C-alpha cells in the first residue's frame, strides 16, 4: 500500500509529494521539525511533541496556518490513513517538517512569498541499527566538531539545520564505524548526540546536561520522570568528558530506541563494561509504561 503524506492542506500518495526547489526548506534549511513514534500503534506523547513544535514555530516566527489542536487532528488523520502499511508488530515514526514557505533569493532571507509549507508523514520504525546496543552497549565518541552554540541557535528549537551534527557524527564514525557521537559545546561541556540526549550514572545518581546546551528532549524528560518514580536521584548539571569516562553507567535517550546503553567512551570502559543495573531498570520501566517490551521489538527485527 502506498503511504499517504500531507503537504499544506492536501493528503496525497507519497509518489506525488512535491515541494518547490525554492522552498525555504531547500534554500535555507529554514525548517522546524518533530519526530514522534508509536508503541503498539499508539502515538507516544504526541501532544507533547506538538506543544514543542509550536514553541519552536513561535521562536522562529513561522505561522503554520493552523492551531495546535488542528495540527493534532491533521496528524492523527495522516497516521490513521497509513495504519494499513504497518504489521501488528510494527511501529512507525510520525514526522513533522514545517518551513517558512517559498523563499526569495536576494538580500533579505526573511522575505516570504506565501504561506508556510506543512509536511507530515509516517515512516517504518527501523530499529535494527540500535538493537545490538541494548545488550552490548554502544561506544560513545567525542568528535572534533562542537555543538552549535546556544548564543547562535537555542538548542531547544528543534530544527532541520543538521549539517553540523552530521559532520560530528561522521568524525565519531572515523574512530569507530559503530560509534555514537558525544558532542561537546565550545567550553568542552557535554552537549548532546546528533539525535538524542546523554546520561550517566555516578554513585547511584542519574546525571544529564541541563538544556542550556542541548535539546529539551521528550525522551530525556521521560527518563528523568521514570527515574524519580523509581526513587533514583537525578541531577541536571554541567558534565565534562571526565564525568562520562569515570561514570558507573552511561546511556543515550532518543525517540526511536528510547534508551541506548553505552559501555565504552572514547575507547575507555564505562563502569564494568556491561549494561548497568539502573539503565536496565529504566528500560524495564519504559517498557511497562508503553505496554510492550522495547528491547524484544528491536531484537525481533534482526532475527
């Protein structure tokens, strides 16, 4: 079955989906975005994702031409139109990309000719690239490139201008093809991964960078909330590479994999080199929260 996508008021087959080459998404990467996932075909925290989308839209001064409530209804329409594409054990992304619309090349990049371009689509949730890390843990590597400073672009604005993060991920993978980047800010503080947040556990305390220099991730917030419910102390603070290297446990959080354990950092063993007990407790709590075994779903895709 051909997927249906939504572009600025029209639901159409993905094979017919088109935007102008003069759209600001193409011309300037002038686009805000959100990616939500489903569990057992139920969107997870979709309202929170749309709330954050509208916060980003406000900051970049894009009017999407519809209210948040209308965006939610339209998103659910797109999702329901595509449900037949996914098997009973499959889940999917629900993706929003919203640009300023047609851009006029010239002296003033803020000139807009017409309405914003609103794009919504679904995509199969391919978990194979991360499945092995639930048991083995991944290798976190600090690339040479640094995070875009918050003085230039607030990291809480979730946007599609990702070249800096793609280059950082390439640099990490030159060290280890399976590495996951641990991007630092200009002061050498731990910031974020190309698509997720970073946590460590030290003497029983779950620690993560503040949102001064990283995305206020919804998965990040979920991990912190689960930890508090489990009675695990939490701390949002400044972290340095030293803190990750000397931690007892380390993991990443992001929409697709939820929690990705890390057992090595810059070729140094983290803790005892195994997925730690607090990481495992949080993964189990997340599975309980969404009513399915997150790890088993990922492993099933590689079996």
